[in-house]
């Protein structure tokens, strides 16, 4: 028995990416907007989780001004200076992208290529700066001691300024233990638990420097400073010392609550991946501009589409910057 099917003509009633343009946008632009909206929800979930954990551990959350204080090749305490520079570069790259899109609408090939190049350069500077910041965060600044309850304590001088462990820790008669590495012929030895100093060395060095005090994770909300414990009272904390912490990773964080490091690596890393993806796309389109691909098409819509993505990446950084560094 042969079935009969009634043909239906839906031409003009549904959008197939052809002449019909919802909201006046082409198919490519609409798909880019769909991606941006879905990705925005992803970042919103991450930042909401960060905000929830920060609120839950508000009394022990690290202070950004005490964490991000470094500038490449310059020693000193410059809170947020380099992060502000990174943010400025990324936001300025949005300006150059706008100029590239505007030049594309005027069919100015050389101008599009110039501003695309500046946009790519800004993205590379930002990603390189973020990689340097990660490296600095992982290596740490001063070092700390982790207590049995997981809390972190650091050391300060009489003026309340942080003091690095190497500035006062007493060395053993055999010196500081070296890490096992392949260049020392110990390629077969795993040294995952390597610590430059021991708890005993830290306590001995602290005893020999009565001018030192310790600072706990406890935050004074009125002064926005961590609680300082005098030298004589500090041994009550040091007697509970478990291990020495240097830098930050997914398990330890010399600056305070480990969750801060977990969220920092995950959210800034996820955003950095987006920036790298945007740089790759910009480079591809930059070379297409040089080859005259869009001149032959008669429009520079691809520049506009990748511009939407780049502006989204910049906008996300504004929120990440606000949550991690300013609030």
C-alpha cells in the first residue's frame, strides 16, 4: 500500500538564513548573539558561585590589595597597578575593534588591517600579562604557615608590613634543602612534597626576631585589615603549625582561603581561554583582510561578527575585574 504525502510550502514562513532577517541581522550575526547569550549565562553562574563563597567566608577572604601588588621587573608594593594596566589595554583593544568595524563599513581595507593589528596586539599583551600574573600568584610573595585547622598565618614587622620567610627563617646546619630535579640527576625521584623551609625552621627564626608579629586570616571590616597578633601571643598559633606554604595552587594558598585561588585560576583561566580564542580569530580575519577576501565579497561583516565576540570578552573582564579585584 503506497502512502501519499501532502507537500507543504513553508517558503517565506520560516527563516533559513536567507533573505529574511530577524531584527535586521544576518544569519551569522544571529548565531554570534546566541553564542554570546549562552556564554554570558555560563560566566554569570561562575561569578555567582564566587560571590556566594566570598559571602560565606567573608571574614577570612584574601584582600586583593595584598595579593596583587607586583609589577614586572620592579620590586615594591604597588597594589592593583599592573592589573589596572592590563584592564586598560584590553578595554582599549575594544576601541580599536570599533574603529576597525567602522573602517570596514567604509570599505577602507588598509585602515581595517591597521586597527585589527592593534586589537591583536592588545589581546596578546593582556594574555601575556595574565600569564605573568598567574606565575607570580603561583610562586607567591612572602610565604606563610598553615595551621592544623587549615587557617593561614603570615608574618609582619613592627610597622605592619609583610615579611618574607627567607628574611628571618633560620637555616639548618646543612643549609636549605634543595628540590630534586632532573638537572641534578634525580630524574627518577618524585618530590611533590618539597618545601623550602620546615615548620621548625620558621618557629626558630621567629623566636630570634622579637620585632616580628603574625597576621591571621581574620578580617577587621572597619579597617579592612587582617588581625595582627603580637610576638608573645603568636606562639599559641605557631604551636598549631602544620606545614609551610609558598605561593598558591588548588590545594594551598599563602594569601588565605584556598577557595580564592580555586576561583581565581578557574574564572580568569576560562576568560583567558576566550581571549586566546579571540586572538586566533582576529589573526585569521586580519590575514583575510590583507588578502582582500572581504573586498571581493563587497562587505566586512566578518570583522563585525568577530568584533561582537571581542566586545563580549572585554565586557566579561569588567565583571571579573570588579568581583576579584575591586569589591
